[in-house]
C-alpha cells in the first residue's frame, strides 16, 4: 500500500561540503545519495578527531564559495570566491585562502562515497521552513537548511514529515521504484543561523526551531533503491 504525501518541490546537491550548492531539475539517486553530492570536503590537516572536516559552522564564509564545473565530468573543477574570482578546486591559491581564513591549514579531498553528517539524503518540507521563518520574524532562504529534497506536502502542515521516521519513501507507487528509508529527524546546528548569501548570522532562526520542534527540522534518510528523481515527482509512504 502506498500513501501519497506530497511532491518534490526542489532538488539540491552540494558538491563541496559546506560550500554553496546547486539546484537541479532532476538527479540520479545512487547508493551514496545524490550523485555528485558532498564528494569533496576540506580536511583540517592534523585534526585527529573522527570528523576532521571543515564546516561553515566554523567558517561561515564557506557558504559563499560556489563550486563550478569547467570540465567534461560531473564534478566541480573550480570555485567562484565571494569576491568573484575563479580558483582551481585543488589549486594552491584556494587552499591558502581558506587556510588563512580558518587560521589553520586545510586541504581539499575527494571522497568517492561522499561525506555526510548522519545519512546520505536530507529532506525537509516547505511548510516546516515557512513556519520557522514566521516564528523567527522573517522569510528564510531554503538553502539555510541545505536539503537535498524540498517537499511540498499535501496537508501543508509544518513538521508533518516527522511522522515519516522509520518509513520508506518511494517516488512512484511501486515497491521497486527508487526509494529512501527515513532514519531520524534532523537535529539542527547553528548553520541555519547563517544567511547563505550574505553570511550574516542571526540566532533567531535556531531559537525558532527550538521553540517549535525541539530544534528538529527535516529528516535524514538512506537510499534503499537507486534511480532517477525529478522536480514534480510525487512521493509516497510505503506501508509495511
């Protein structure tokens, strides 16, 4: 049995972790998330923790660096800096600039299976973002939440997606269709306070998420069936 719950309103991927993303009309959903998503990350050289990647929470201006592809493949080759310069993704100039900005050396790394915080696909509803913005007192750019899939739900209720935890989402009413298994709610960090365009930090956003839903906003999911997805695709909850 399948219950239709909404449709895909927008698709995003982020080729370099914590840098600006790109909006897509369609994408290939592979076993490690959207193809090309978070395949590069900045390694904090000398960091021996289990998560040595530099994120925008530590260097907010990362969100204003835009990866671009100047080659024949699907992955970025260059980065447009906040002041409009074009630098090679693996070049010494970008590495030096970001190391100096962070105050410690970093190195760009390619990770074939991507690097993710909790799971390889992130989902949030437009209604949830709208509610948090209303509580915070201003309209929010969707990109603050860095979703892979922005969903327009049929009921239009904020945080309705919380009820999908533990369930499988299919992109057609077919048990063999591309699908993701929802594993947990997304506990938000201070990154949602950062305006992805200006870099301005406003703590009212995270405070609003805390008041409304214990700081959870959106979902994490893992791929259970690879396939292609597109904006406008209807989504269905699969009953066990």
